[in-house]
């Protein structure tokens, strides 16, 4: 017989990270052949990731504050960027310089990501995406 007191329920943050890890692995598999991404491709992929991450966090993270949710989203997206976008092709910058500028490109993009998170959360609230709270059932269709 299993002692119910010894079972530790995972935190919202752990559940969120578990779901997003599935997304990250699926994305890695999809893009494993691509070695270089254009800046335009990076931004399009990140917009989809931001919207998906916000929705996952909103469904699972009922006990988290707004700033906690945003920080989790920023960490997830930063890790995603590091794992998927090894080389970002920036127009008008020679390839030899791109590797040196990679961290600066990421810093700039993460500033945009932070603002995009704020904007998407506001739009999702305004149009009613978050009005009907869904219960987390243990997995998302990823």
C-alpha cells in the first residue's frame, strides 16, 4: 500500500516546464536539419511560441502571479532560443560577424519578447481567451 502522505504533488511551475519541454523536443525534431534561421523566421516562430506558452501558463499556473508567469515565459523562450536558434542570419551583416553578435541579437529579441508577452496577455484578456478557465488534464496535444 502506498503512503499518500509521501506523494509530492508537482508545482505549477514544474508542470508548465514539463509541458513546454514536450514542445521544445517536438520543435527540435522538426528543425533538426535546419542549421541557419533568418531573423524573420526566428520572429515568426517565437510569436507562435509566445502565444502557446502564455496559454499553457494560464491554464496550469492558476496559483502564480502575473510577474511570476511572465518570468517563467521569458525563461522558457530564452531557453528555446538557445536550443533551437544556434545561427541567426541577419540581413546586411556578414556571416563572420553574426556569431560574435549572436548574444546581442538575442538580447534585442528578448526585449521584443517581453513586450509581446505583455501585449498578447492584454489582447487575450480583452477578447476573452482567458475568461473561461480550463482545467489542466495532465497533457496538451503537442
